[in-house]
């Protein structure tokens, strides 16, 4: 969910600081029905993530909840979104794009009592002539104060569920990424962090999350796990950064860091040696000691080990056979 507070200004209004009069939890929207073929994908439980053929139609259910103490008039509608470098960017107000024109909702406006919930069904109908590629949008649930009659400030609070919809025949594009560089740093205040450079090498957008563990530090200290605090949404062939932050009291090191990043079911891990710099400086890039890229790598390693052992076994048997023949 994304919770935003929007200030709508009347003709004679002056800019004013945004206030959440109903509280930060006044309205929420949550996906409650996703594709059955993505049950193990945590990303598909949070966002609408689909791959559809031209001409296909799908239905997705969402639940809107009012957690405020007041009765609320809720409006639900699709809005445009795009990817800009490392960010998922929401369109303004009811801005439309190609994907929003394919979305219809069975309920557009309704009232919710305090603590009440309402299920809304979204239908996505892809035109038969739709071109190949990934599109982005948001389904918003919005509440706002009454429109000012003679200028003034109208407060609008909205929460939304992202949509990542890929269009094309056959199976969906492969998703993958690489972890490129790990750079330790400290702010002027002394807060340590690890800046990780990541490249999306697949054909679909990725939402990067993850964590890092520290070990083999001064006096054999261990710490973690520490979650990625600055995430990134990366489009295909885009390189971006994610950041892991650590406690200020953490010694400079050196440390062994075990980092795991993931997006949905795609996960990669690296092990590196890093040393945090003094306050206000950037340290040397970590020396990556190993990369673990998932079960297929382990399977490949096991296969290679098996082939080597089989070759050694064959050579041993051949040597023994020749020795017996020479003795006879």
C-alpha cells in the first residue's frame, strides 16, 4: 500500500502544510486475490503482478478498510504510473495511461463506517491488438474533505495497490538481476551504511528488498540481520542502488558481510569483506569473496562434482584392469 496526502488548492487558496486530519491509518486498500500460479511469490500477494496474452481478461479482488473514527466517503479508481530510473512513480490525481483504460471496477464510490471494510473487484481486459511489453498503474482508494466553496484547502488521503502487467504471447519474460558492488560509507554524524549497486538483467520490473548479516568483526563480533532500508524499483536493463543502514556504534571493521537481495522469487546472495570509513567519508568497495545465485547453482555444482568423481572412478578402474593384465 502507498499512503499519500494530497493538498488540493481552491482559486484563492494559499499553500498550507499537509495534515492527516483523520490520522495516518484512515484508509487502506489491500489485494486479497492474486493469480494461482504465483502463490509462492510474496510480491504477488502485495501487488497485482501478472503476465497476460492480448485479448485476455482477469479479475482481482481488493479490500478497502476505514480505520478512522469517522464515516468516510471512499472513491476507488485506477491511476497512471511509470518507472523513472530507480522509482515507481505515481501519476497525479486521476491521470490516465493505456493500462488504466483497460481497468474497470465494480464499485467506484461508497460509504464506510468506522472499522468497516468493502471488497472491490477489478477487471483488467487486454485488447486483442495490445502490443508486447510491461505496463504500470495503481488502483487507488481515496477520501477527502468537502470541496472549498470560495477557495481554500481540500485534503485528500489515498492509498493504493501497484499493478505490474506484462503483455505478450507465450510465457512471461525471465526475471533476474546481478549484485555488482558493495560500498561502505558513514554520514557526517557517523551513521554507517552499505550502498549496493544492482542491475536488472531480466525482462520485467523488480522491487528490490533484502538484508545483510555481519560477522568476523573486531573481537569476533557478529551483528544483524539488518534490513534494506532504501529500496529500488528497477526496470529492465536499469542499474540502481539499495542501502542497508547499521547502528552508529558499529566499529569500522573489517567485517565479513553476507548480503541477500530478492524480488519476488528471484534471490541472489554475495559474501564480501568491508571496512567502514570515518564519519563523512566513503570507504573502499568491498572485496566479493563468493556469489551464491540460487538452487540451480548448487545443483550445477553438485552435478559437476558428480562428474569429476565419476571420471576419477573410471580412471581408477582402468588402471586396476591394466595392472591385472600386466601381472597375468
